């Protein structure tokens, strides 16, 4: 009976564990499924340290078990104090040298990787893209240096080449975390520019989070990185440069929405190439995977966001009730047809469970 219970208990424990842990590995948002150069390097380091830890654990447990069984006091043994070995030179040397060797095995690739990830030797080469990244409460802005284009919330990059990031924050500390392509980098307010690079192997939409507690909506400060082929990226730059913020939408409702938007919203937002404002650039809004980084892209959600943004992202800087319900619907009609490029539309994204 006990044996059966024991088996059932461990089955239950491992089953629950497997169930919980399987929730951690979302495609395109997982350090354990690397799809870029840096994330692969970082996973290798994790695997080396895990291997060393398992090695140490197994050896220590084996010695422990052996000593426990071999030297335990038996029934007829007399009470004796074992031979004391403190100050034994050979033992001291052994258990000092082995950890040093293990740490060296870990340190060499770690230092190598650290220098590799900080390498910026090709940044000034011809055709190499640098993006200025700015973290804001609670959205991200991307300015493509020298390209005269910019985007918010979704960063477009070409696959198969390094894209350098120059990163800062406009208000408080944020942290840019893109686990499946690269690692994590803090963005700081002020003059300090932190840097990293991205190199995506496959086309796709990769999910990122802010990982520095930056206010009440910190956990909602999501972004995407859309990796497209190099040809598509050239096309995207062309399309983005040609955005005409004054282009007339097709439906009357969207036309009225555009008018209201230009009067009420343009002091903070931008469409087309413009310097970063107080609010996100909304070029290509219709192609975004999420509204405000978090909401499913439906008209209903957008209207709700426009009329009461604080309900969805507490503490964000967009004012509520700037327009009435009717105007919000028209603005939604306008924004949901802002579709200035086809690039990245069919890039594979993570499956939602
Ligand atoms: Cu920005 Cu947390």
C-alpha cells in the first residue's frame, strides 16, 4: 500500500511540475528556445553552469550516500570517536582546487561571451542599422538612425544581420527584454546610453517585456520585434518614408476620425516620420499585433482604450475622455485603416494559448 501511495505521490508531483513549467516556454518569448545569436550564446552559458551544478550534485550525493552506508554505527559497534582530519593538507588542497577548476571552466566562456555581446566593431560599417530605443512609461519608441523613419511598440529588423541598439529612457528606469533573440538591457534616463545588438535567424514576430519595475503598468509594457527578410526590410523603409499623414481614408467615418485625430491627438502622437513625441508614433497602427502593447486589435478594444486608457494601463499619460464615444469610434475607424506597408504582415508569431 505504501509503495503504491509513494508512486502516486511522485507521479502527481512530477505531473504538476511538468504542467506548471510547460507554461513558461511560450514560443518567441523564451530564453530556452533561442532564435537569435545572443540568445543562443546565453543559453549555452546556462547549459554549461547547469551541467557543472548537476556534476557537483551527483558527485557530492554519491560520496554522501557511500559514507552514510559504509560508516554508519552498527549494532555491536562500540562508541568511538572517528579519527579527526582537520588541517589535513591533501584534503584542503583537493577541495580548494576542484571548485577553482570548475569556476574557471565557467569563467572562460562567460568572459568570452561578455566581450562578444559588447562587440560593436561593425557598427559603423556601410549598411549596418542602428536603432535608437527609448523606454517611456509605458511604451517603446524606435528611431532608425540615418533612415528617417521611426516606429513605436513594434521594432522592425532585417534577419541575418546585426542591428545595433542605442538605448535610453525618457522618464524612469526601464529594461528591454527580448528573450528569444537577445538578452536584457536596462534603459536609463539622462545621458547614459546603453547598447546591445540583435541578430535574428528566422523571420517572425518576437515578444518582449519591460523587466524593470517602472510604475503601476510596468507589467503591461510589452513590445514586439518583427524580423523580416532583408529585401522586405528595404521595402519597409521605402513604404515608411512614403507615409502621407494627410492621406484621405476611404470611409466617411474614418475621414471624420482623421479630422478629430489631427485636432485632438496629433500634439502627442505622430503618423509618418516625426521626432518622438509624448505619445507613440501610430504609423502602420492597423498592422500592430496589439493595441497599446496588450489588447487584442479589435475596434471595441480600441474605442475602450481611447475613451478610458487608464482602465487598461493605470498611470499612463494619455488623457481620458478627450473625445466622446462617437468620436472615439470614428478615430478607431481611422486608425484601424492605417496600413502603410504589407511587410511583416504574415511573419510567424507565437501561438496564443
Ligand atoms: Cu517599463 Cu517596467
